[in-house]
């Protein structure tokens, strides 16, 4: 008798395919799971998989499921798959079994209506699905149709979930993944242009070319850091990413806007490279007579649609020839890019070369030539698609983008306007604050064209929190804060007002909504005084994240996470050998010797505790291989009285995310009825955390009893969905609402903490109205959280200001004795 999964494993080379090798078996108790994977192999089809006897019984459905009971879908029986295949998404390399792209189109729980094992053996299954997309009763039965493999049929039962195929096709209406942002783009005809030497030399994981790409961004520093760096010219232009797929070429700004129509000559030049697929990164520039980038001339070229003047300086190559090069070191990526451009010479496409001279001499030369500055990159840096200290910028003069909030009338013979009034967003409040004026650097043509853009934005009142008064405000035309100006200045006063400002142009490639003062980071922050031992150690083999990446993550989120750590005892999850090694849970800091750590000898029943209130302490914990931070629900102001309670929604892993969404909504409804304000965050794993702030009045036993009563109340109302009893066996097909974290000394993952799991997901606070948009509790991770933080205000900014208590009325509503 063949062993389980023997055929599955025989067909695959797990040294080459990212598919899980898998072992049969269930592990912890959970409901029977199902998944449907959309698979773009030789033909697009849907793989339907039902868990049974420790494996996934599998069928290939060419047209996918139909909600119409009159439609029978052919389902070809194929080999069993391992249980962990249910969450597999990715690219199976060419030349391997099933080559092509895979996404999880649907997943959830299946409930047999008869004995599943007997029904499967007889070739006749009737079951109910509870998934993200599919629901209701279904039939799967074996036919007598001839073929190399068993031919089955999948048919929807005629119930409330049924719909006519003529009115609605679920595979067309909902084409994307339920686990991620992935979709499957229909395959294009292969481009047969000859491959260049550069394409042949490219290494990296083979993948489908993504539709969008986040650019790598540089961090402003005050001086060159130590280490092995490569320096290039900092161009004064527009950052543009080029996506090439055969003759289909698009040019995107750093914010993802398609500017291809503005630069047809550059699009045509990129087509001549003869690439089947690629993403290229660079800067669009117009040089003056001295070969120095002129930003206003670039704007004029766009205004007059004269793109022939524009040169595209290319400096990175994140994708090439169907391969992801982002995890390839910088030097190798740039070497491939240089070969590519050398074999396809062009006046429009240029390679941004680096220089071998000492950086101090380079910066001095750049400033004397009138250049903006230099960009430095670690020689071995990866392309991370976020702002990173692996890329830095050194500027010759202080230069900053400002929001334009007003303008003054011209004087004398000047046309258009006199000066622009500038503003920046305050780092704490987010309000616009006045930052001075700029009245020089405008050409006659710029004064007229810019004045035409200003007039439609005029408003009666300034958008500033504290507008200027007196002579500074006299005769000012106030504007909606929509335009963004790039301005160089000699200095900024203590009040935040620029002096000796010079206008360099408007920026249309960035949004004005999030602009604040860009402060240079100390070079010591790039190579900190704290000795980070083994920074190259890989923490997570699946993503390639290193110890240095973890340190940079916590340095970047320090302004967000420190308010949630402030004064709270904290426990650390340490991973000295990365995720592959043993993890340690540490509640006291006596042996860690962290800088500025606060320790308490008898915080809980005589046990020691530690508090992390400072960035140095946080990064010191990273040096000691910390990954996760877990906090108490009390602070050092009173260890015996909690200032919050937590409800941790912990699901059966087989349940679809829709079940978690519904359980969260039910819990929120009850808390609303009790009159309690709630703050939400993802767990970074499978569930959600609901955090209720309290004034410090009730003790631990009272708070735990109250939270227990909430969970009991919900479990009585919805026994088929929710459980008040811990343990995997008690949550099969249900969600356990964990109230046990409300005991003294118990902890919960801190907001913005990494989680020690593959991909290093993050526990992330969300606004309540974001809940319906979530796809999972681990959708943010170390690689993409930066983009969210750049776009959104902190949903938990007011958590420590909320004042509310447990009342007798609330206890009565919960029928507490």
C-alpha cells in the first residue's frame, strides 16, 4: 500500500520548488479545512482540496466552482497534498511539475453531512462549506467518464447561497487571493527577443513580474558613516520606476502614478532593450549646459511636452528576465544593469555610475559643481522597497519639500505673485505650522504658470494651526494645502522658519498630505555606538531578514512603540539563533544589562520585572536577540491595579478570516452596549486583540472576573461560533475569546511588536472602520509596515488618554452575581 503523499513527493524536487514537502498528520485539533487554489499552469484551473485523514484530497476543476445548481463542474481527481499546502502561494518554476503561479482563491471549513471517509470511498460526498467566498451545501461525486484520472463532478445545492450562472459568476466577480494582495494576470504571448548577456547572468528567484513595486528610499544623514559604501550623484529630478513586459512598458512615480504618457521617448528607448520582463529604478533628469541637473528645466519639459530633453539615469535593477533580484547584493544588481546598458547604448538611458574617490572629496566636488549631493549605498545591501539606513543621502545644502499655503501680491514690475507662504506638518499633532516664505528662484515663465495654478486653490481662511499675524499676514491669499514646493534654504530658526530660501520647483510626484521636516540622522545611528554583534545573521530564512534589519525596524518604529511600552513591565521573546533555533521568554532584565532599563524586584508576587522606556534600551534588547515584546496591562504607577483589559480572539486555524471578522464584530457590539471604548489591533498571527483602557480602580481579580463574564455572555449567545473554554479541543470550528491574559503578570504582544514567525509579521493597531478591509491578522510584516506608517495617523494615539471604569450597571447587563 502506497504511503500517504508518496505520489505528491515523487513528482516534485523540493530543492527547486517552493512548495511544502509536507508530512501527513493533523497536529493540534481543528475543524476540517478546505481550500481552493487558483493555478495558472499550462492551463488556468482551480484546485479544490478537502482535508481528510491527515492529507488534502484534491481535484482540479478547469472552470472553477459555480453557484448555479444546474451547472456541473468537472473535477479531475489528483494526488493528495500535505495539509500545509492549504496556505501555499507562489511561483512553481518552469520545468517542474505544475509550473506556474498559485494563489489561495478561497479557504475555510468543510462540514461533512454524512460519514466523510465512507463517502469518499464510495465516490459520493455531501458537505457544507464555510469559507471566505463559498458557503452552503455542495455535492462532489465520482462519474463513470473514462480518463487517465478519476472524473468527478462538483455541484452546488439549491439553497440560500445558490445563484444563477447567467446573473453571477463568482470566479469572475472575485478573482483574487483571500490571503494576500496577489492576483493572477492572464498570460501574455512570450516575447522572443534575444536575451542579452546581462539577462543571462542575472540570478535570483524566478517569479511572476509584480504589477507594482515599492521603491527603496534613502535616509538623510549628517555625515558619511563608516563601512563599505558606494556613492553616486544625487540627481535633482523625478524618481521613476520602469516596468517592462515585452513591448508593454510603463513608467511609474514613487507613489505608483503612471506617467508613461508624459515620456513617450523614454518608453520607446526602454523597448529597444529587448527585455522579456524587468523593473528598473532611476531618476528622470534634464541637465543644463554644464551637465548639472536643473529641476525647473525638468518641469518646463513636462509643461511643454518636450520629453526629448529628459535623460533617464538608471541605478538599480530589482527584477530581470522573470527573476526577483531584490535579495541579490547591490553590487551584483548594478553590475548586471551596467552590462545591460553597455550592450544597448542610448542617449536617453544612462547608467548612474559610482565613484572610487574618498567620500569627503566626492562631496566637496559635488557641492562646488552645484550638484544636490550624494547618495550612498552599502555594497551588499538588498532592495527592500522601503526607507532604509542601507541607503543614505548627503546634501550640499539644506533642502526640503514644503506645503504651499498662500502667496503674496507682486511688487513693482514683477508678474504673477511676490512670494509663496510655506508650511510643514507638526510631528506630534499633525497640524500644519507656518515655515516662512520663498520669493526667489522663479523665472518669469514660472511666475505666470504657477500663478495660474494658485488662483483656483484660494480660500478665505488659512489652513495653518497658528497663522502669521501683523505684517506677515497682510495681503496674503490663502490656499488649500494641495501643492508641494521644493525649496533650498540657508538655515531654519528655532521657531521653524526658513531663511534665505530659494525655490526649485513644484513636486507633482509626491502628496502634500504627509510632508514634515526631514531631519538628518546622525551617522552614528547608521553605525551606532552600540555594538550590534553578528548583524548579518539571518533571523528568518523565508524572507532573508537579518539582525540588522530587525534593529533598523525597531529604530524606525520607536516613536510608535515606545508610547505603548512606557512604564509597563515587559517580557521579551529572544531568538539567539533566529527562528530556526530555540526561542526564550524572558520577564526580567537582570542578566541582560540593557542601557537605561528600569527594574522592579517585587512587581508581581515577589518576581522581578523590567520596563523599557528609551530607544537605547529597545535597541539594546535587539542586540540581545529580542524579536517580540509582550506587555502587562498595568504600569509602574500601580502594579496591583490594571489600566486596561484585553480580549484575545484565538481561532481554530482552519476557520476562514470571515469568521474572525464576524466574531470581532459581535464582541465589539457587546462592548458598545456596555458603553466601553475599544482599541483594535491585529495579533500578527491568526486573531485580533481588543484592548479596553480603564482608570486604575478595580484590582486584577475584579477585572479578570469582568472580562470572563463578557466572554461567557458571548459564548452563551453564540455557542456554535465562540468558546469561553481554552484548549484546542474546545475551539474546534470556533473562536476562543481569551480573557486569561487579564491575570496579574500575564502579558499580551505589544502594539508594533514583531512576531517570531515566518515573514516576521507585526501586531498592528487599526482604526475600527479598517476592520472590513483586513484580509488576515498577519498582513503587515517587517517588510511592508513602513508604508502604512507613512500614510496613516496612529489609531492608538488616544488610548492612554481614555478614561472609563467598570460600573455596577455593566455587571448587571452581563448578569454577574
